C-alpha cells in the first residue's frame, strides 16, 4: 500500500484497537496488517522451537495448572493451541522442558507470543522465561511488556536477560516458563510459539539520524555525507520547518529527500516541549496523523512511515497511537522496539551529541564486529560544545572514516524496511 493513497480515516474511539484506513476506490485496510506485512520478511526467518502443539512434552511443576488451550493462541501461524499457565493464589506454576542439550550461541533474540487475561493481569507479579545450565539461569520477566501491549509478540536480545550464576547459551539443559501470582489472587497467561529470531546479518548496519530538523544538518552535515554517498534520516517537526534561520526549510528537506534521505516524524511541534509520556491516546493519534499528513503532502512518502518520539518520551497510550499510524517507531521500549536491540556490548540507540570522531568511530567498530544495527542520532552540528551539539570537524572526520570502510553499511529507515531482512519488529 502506498501511504499517499490514504484519503481519510474512519472515526476513532480511544479504546479502539483496530484502526482502518479507507483507500481511494479501495476497501478498508487494517493498518496493523500493513505493519505485519512489513515484518514478514524478517518474521519468516524466525525459528520456532516450541509451538506447544499436542504432545509438546512440557510438564508442570509448582502449584497450579498448565493446560493445552485451543481457544486462545497465536493466530496467523500454523498454531492450533497454546499452553495456559494458572498458578494457585500466591504461588508460582512452571511449565518446563528438561533433559535438553541446546546450543543457542548463534541466536540473537528470543521471541514468544503471550497473552494475559486482562481481567486479572494485575493479580500476577511475574511472568518469566528461564534458560538454564544446571542451577545457573538466564531469566527475563515479560509481565511489564505484556501490561503495555496484550497480546504481544515479545522479543528480547540475549544481553537483556538477567543472569544468575554462570549459565551458558551453548549448553542449555532446561527451559522454564514461570507465572507467579500475588497473595490471595491469581490469573492466567497463555504462551505460544517460543523461539528465536534471525542471526546477525553479514555486515554491520548504521542509521544516522538527525533530530529536530536543524539548519546545520543541511549546511554542514549533509555536504560531507553527500561526498561519501552516505545518506541520513531526519525526524522533523512540521511546525518548525523554515520557521527561522535555525531550522531547515522545505526546500532543504526536499533536496535531502532527492538525495535518498528519509524525512520522517518527530511529532508536529515537539509537543511544545511537553512529553508524550503524559499525553492521552487521542492527542498523540491526532498529532501523529497531522504530522504524517504533512509529510505526505510535501512528498516525503517513504519517510512518512517512520516516527521517533521527542525525547523518547512515551506511555502505553501514545505508543499504541503511533504504532497504529507509523510502520516503524524507534521508541526504545523493550518488547515494542520496532528495530532490533543490538547486542555485543548492548549497542543500541547511541547519542552522537558531543562525541569526538574517535568515539563515533568506536561505535562503528563495535557495529562492524558484531554485525548488528546501530542508530546514531545527532541534533545540531555546530561549534561551541553546548548540549545537543556535535563539533563539525569531528563529524566530518567520522563521516570520512565511515564512508571509506566496507564492513558496515550506512542505511536509512527505508532501506531497513524495504531492502534488508535485519528486522522490523
Ligand atoms: Zn527532538
């Protein structure tokens, strides 16, 4: 679907979870379906180790029940059932698989589908998945993520697991799914399709992002990047485009787009410096829609698919609103991050503010060594050493090094979505 085909939206209520777009001469189109189709090349490479079909062999320990459930499971897969875990009040129930001999050293991100009964999700205190080597464990509590989005396909990179003693990903002998209830109450969690996602790509990938649409990006950064054929992504606020000499004009942005850059959303006006951490669904939905409409009207069709929150501030409502409008939201929320968590040394979104060329080159070194994705974000490329600035000489030096190396690709969000299988969760 071309976003430019969108002509209007259906009426919306705050608790509506499926939002349709009416296409020109077309049938209503579910946005979530577009997000899923965008994810399919990546998701198609997932390995599902446990789909919990009949005869799955997971056994119960602890107090409570684990049952096969054929009414609630992950749809759009070959799955026909899930396992449902219901602890006795105030206790924990485990589903476990023992006597394993598994080597996960080449895998990157665990994935699983989960659902909790909304009526009693707050009765639960933990929903953990544990990978064990003897008594040593890697564990992670997925309950906070599930409270943000339910049901949810959850992905976590290995370095984000909590480590107890010295487990070894190359020698996993037991896996435990554990649900714990608060005192005198209980609830249920359904789990389906536990597995892993695609291993590392053949090269590191770097996205260079500029926030806020500042003039120095065009006047200073872009020139050096064009010399090396390196493209970037600008997340802009329409209300500030060309507003004074500190901001890029529409012509500037159009020139960058022609050069292969993405021009994307950073909210309509930076929310007047208030945060999306305390905004309502409807405010964020309308703000995001207006921003996307502006991007489409100005011809930034590819970039209109992407959004970054100002200050990375968000809550479950604003996250839901943006996820229904944009295809990728680089939100930085575990389990909702639409880009993969890089690993190695927990290389994730990286600030380029106040960094030297040597520090920026070191980011690229790690990205190349681990063959992972890094997003380096900048603001103002000016002298002076103030917050949110990067010294132009340091930036240009970094670009000249980056442009000459062949062990990392510099890509845009569009490249990521349209031409790589690296990830689009
Ligand atoms: Zn910003």
